[in-house]
């Protein structure tokens, strides 16, 4: 039996609507569904959001192709710089590519003229992230002049990305740079879509023509704020394979930790190969194995994760009931919620909710509720 990732599509739609209530009427909503929708399943999430958002964003052309094949016909922006073979794929499937350097536009135009389908393009402008994009306004001006009259490339937008949206000084500096680039691009195409904000910038009121929303869709915030309420959409359940008790001084699994007193733990079939980090944290006894984790029973983490009321979904027959929300009687399967809250786990592992979400369901069957 695979682990079970239970994903609430209604929660994702409600989170999207909570974001929409913050937006001016004319600001478009781009749903970021890269990395398999942050682990939630890009095709299913996109279908659930189809009537709520205006477009979608992915990281790879292959992700965009998967959306097209699943029936998504709205604009799909590929956020990372395209490689040579990607451009013909984009033309074939009507994807919008990122132009991060002048050479990209020359390539797009050549392929577009060859295929007879102009490559839709958003210019990426570097406003301080220093990850990819044109870094100088003169470069953008030269790019626009190059594209004028070209039939193989069509500039439909301009975008950037805040490196520190929560920092007012850094955000304002980036915004001022972006406004200068926006003026140039709007002069070339007055209908160009200009966007700089992901979830963090959106919560700071930086809207422009469109916002790109990722983490908020899935129920988490990029930083602490009371400006919006969202709820997590995914929980992950793994089977308990046995329960053990250690005497004081005994050890279990890999690592140097020994029980300081009589310790009860559940061995759960979820290891670092399933996605969560290996190292021991509060509530986990010793280091996680590749396929197994020892969760202390009665510990802080165990109290948070046992019994979500969902384990009844996985009983072996409809007539079998869950016992105390912790497992099923009469041959049912006892399950453990390994993902109660990605922010809580991120805090324990010294990372961010984004990393937890994108990895935690690696070996899990996705089950959708609505």
C-alpha cells in the first residue's frame, strides 16, 4: 500500500478566492503550479482552479505540455529560461516562454519563423534577485527594437521577482526599477501584461497587471501576516507497521540517541525516501531511515499527528470503523499523519514550507476530496 496524500481541492479554490478578494478588479490571477503544484498534483489542481484564475505558470516546458494534454487551454507561462529544444515544444503547445537574455529572442524568432507560429514571450527583468533576466534598461530597449516587425516572436509581457518582498526598502527599490522597464515595454505593446508579485508581493499590495500566486494556494503564507487567511490543502498518511517499547538506555534505528526512560514508539512506513528530511527532530526517535520512521507515542509530534479523522478512508472494507480515530478495527489499517502542518515541520527541520510540500508526497498516492 502506498502512502496516501489527501488533497482538498475545495481548500485550494477557497484559498484562491481569498487572494482574489485582495486584488483590484482588472488585476489578473496567475496560478503557479510548477513542481507538480508544490506536490499537490498540477493537472488536478489546475482543473480545479480553471474557472477561478486567468492563467498558469510552470517551471519547465514539460510541465506546460502536461497541462495542455490534461485539457488546460489558458495561457501557460514557463518561468525558467528555455533551452534550444524547448522552443519548438513551446510553439507546438502554445506555451509562453521567458526571455532572459537577448539571444533568447533571436532563437525564439528563428524557431517561430521556421514553424510559422510566433513564440509568445514575457521578458524577464532582473530587479535585484540576480537569478535570471535582463539587468539593464538599455538591454530591454535593444530587445524591443530587435523584435519590432519580427514575425517569429511576440512580446506579450514583462515580469520580475521580489527577492525580499517583506522588506519595504528592498521591495520599493525593485518596484521603482520595474516601473522604468514597464514604461518601455508598454510603449512597445500597450497590452503587455506586466507582473512582479508572487504571493509575498501580493500581500504587500504590489499588484500591477497580474500576480503570480503559489504558496498561498496551498494553504501557507510566505511570511507571518494577518492580511489573509488560508488553510492547508494536503495531509499525508503512512501505515504503522508495528509498535515497540524501549527500556531506558536502549536505542533504535540509526543515530546516537538512547531512551532516557521507558519509551513507546510507532514504526511508520515513511522514510527519507518518501520526502521528509532524515535528521531526528522533536517527536521522532533517532534519525529517520530510508523507509521507516520511529514516532514517539505520547510525544509532542505524535499528539499532533495521530488521528485526523481521515484514516477511515483507508479501511479495508466499508463496514470497518476507525478506533479512536487512530486506526481501523477488524483488519483495518492504522495510519499516521506525517504532514499535519508544513510550517510546523519546516520550523523543526530548519527549512521552509515550500521545500516540505514539494517533497513530502514523493511515494504517495494522491487522493482528492472536493
